C-alpha cells in the first residue's frame, strides 16, 4: 500500500519546469512536422530578379502557354494573374485583346500567339508584359485525388523582350482543395516575391 501511494505521488508530482519542457518539445515537434508538410506540398524558386520593377508602369498580361493536358489552363492563369497583380500593387494593368477564333488563329502555336500579342503590346507602349507557361494542372490519380499545379511566370520588358523577372513553382493541394485554389495560392506566392518600387 505504501509503495503504491509513493508511485502515485511521484507520477502526479510534475514541476512546472518539467511541464514547460514537455510543452516546448511538443511545440517543436509539431512545427517540424508542419514545415515538412509545407515543403513537401509546394516549392517556389525565384529564377531571375535583377532589379525592382515599377508597379506604377503600364503592364499587360500576354498569353500563357498551356503545356498541361487540361484545356484552357493558360487562360485560367491569365484571369488569376489579373487579380493577384492588382492586389500586389500593379495599378495600370490590361490584358491582350482576344485573338479571333477563326481557322487561321486556331492553328497558331503558343509562340505565334505570343509574338502577335507582344507586337500589339509594343505598339500600345506598354512597359512590362507578363507571360509564362502552365506545366501541370491536374488531379493526381488515387484515392485522394489531390490537385497538382506547376507553372512559370515571366515578366519581360516590352521594348526589347528581355526577361526582367521570372519565377517558377509547383504545389500539390489536399484532397479538399480544388485546382484553381491551389493555382491561386501558388501564383500569390510567386507574385509576392516580386520587388516593386
């Protein structure tokens, strides 16, 4: 009986310092697990950013090439870019005019569409053009069906077609996410890494 009372007493007699150490270890373990989860679900690499960009300059969104299997993924990124860039502080922002959907223009390659829209932007005296590619826009096969997005965003100087900023990233969402939401998160992370003056 005495031994049982003594054991019960020693288990309950935990000092505040011991509790604090345990809480600290638990917090650290949770933080490491979360960091590992975030890193495994998405990576962003800023490829090229030689100088700050002028947020108040005239910007235009040009065609985004779709290398993914999902139709119109490029157009979806263009629409999302409009919102994300405005939120970031790009005030004078337009989109290229829709190219006629006739037989000739339907056969245009992504490069040809880009060249036509860049020539138009140059004639309109824009300073920056935003373009890029969608490498992946799909739901991963399996029970969970997580959305997977991969893309590159590039800002070019309209006058000489020189790249002044470029970033690429990939992100996998949870089974509760949709592809557009994951794409928006990835685009926001990419655009937020731009330095604007």
